[in-house]
């Protein structure tokens, strides 16, 4: 569009770095507009055209919003009735803050079972929180130089949904996301079946935890196996579920 190639990267990249503030806006449309304004401003400051920066940032944000809804960042059904009580928000926030501190202090999970050990840590330390507060929580699991790490543990304050797009790697030298983890309500520690649920939305290996008989249990859903057939069949979905800890 007549601008310089690099200006688009500056606008979209710095705009993305401010995503924490932008994510506080409730509507997806509002978040795209905010990204466009920031991207255009950055482009103008760096000598480019406002319109070009705004377009690039809005396009990048739109892709991110689409990915969050379709490629596994969103778990379970956001359209389901939400029974989360706002009176629990402050206590849940405090407990998640403590849990994130512990996850960072733990550091990398080393060894050949690093991914699984990270999922087990999340199951043992956070698998009970949905039953305690009534909202799904979750985190991404990343491969890092020397092991695996847990991304920021987050919640969407919804009883049937958690958006993991803000679960960013807390450690440098990341190679990329390899799995994710989230909670379900009591006794439902399998990935949920259905077109708008885990079976179709999960993109990475998905670990799911819930409280069962007083203890946390966790299953693994491997979407790559399920997607050997499309649309995903119930049989392929069942074959992609494997119990890894607790009693399934």
C-alpha cells in the first residue's frame, strides 16, 4: 500500500506486546479497534502511514482472535450458561497469583518426561481450583532450552470455558507450545466431546483435570490422532484419550 515493509512489523509487534491491556476490553471488535489505533500510532511515530499500521495491527489481532476461538485456545463452550459467582473473583485471583509464583519458582521440568511432569504439577497444584471457585483455569505448556515450562495460569471467570491465549511462556529461550492443560468440573476429567468443544477445538495435546472421589485426576487428549479422520468421529475421539494420572 505504498508504505515500508518494516513499519508493519513494528506496528503489529509492539501492538501485540500491549495485548495484556487490550485483552481487558470485553468485546473482540473493541480489541481489534484498539489494536488498530495503537498500530497506526506506532507506524506514524516511526515514519510510516497511520492507515498502513492500523491495517496491519488490526489484521494481526483478527488472526489472533480467530485462532483463540478455533485452534485450541478456547476450551469447552463459551456459550454455555456461566454459573461462576463474581464474589469468588478476588479469592480466585489471589490463588492464581500464588500458583503462578510457585510455577515460576519451580522453573523448567527437565528430562524426557518434562511435558508430562509439567501437566502433573498443574494437576496436583491447580486441578482442584475449579471445584473450589467455580471457574475453569488453564495454562499452556512450552518446550524450552533444557526442558519444559508452564505458561501463565489463567482463567476467564467462566464455569465452562477458559481462553488460553494469554498463557504466555514465563521463561526465555522458548521453542514453542507443545501442549495445554485446563480444568473441568467434578468428575469430568476427559476432554469434552462436540463440535464446539475440546474434541474439535484442541490443537495441541490437551491435558484435562478435575476432582474425582476427593482427588484430582487427569486425562490426555491427543487431537492429532483424532484428526486422522475428519469430521472427527466418536471412535477416533475415544482412541485419542489416554489416562495418565489418577483413576480414569
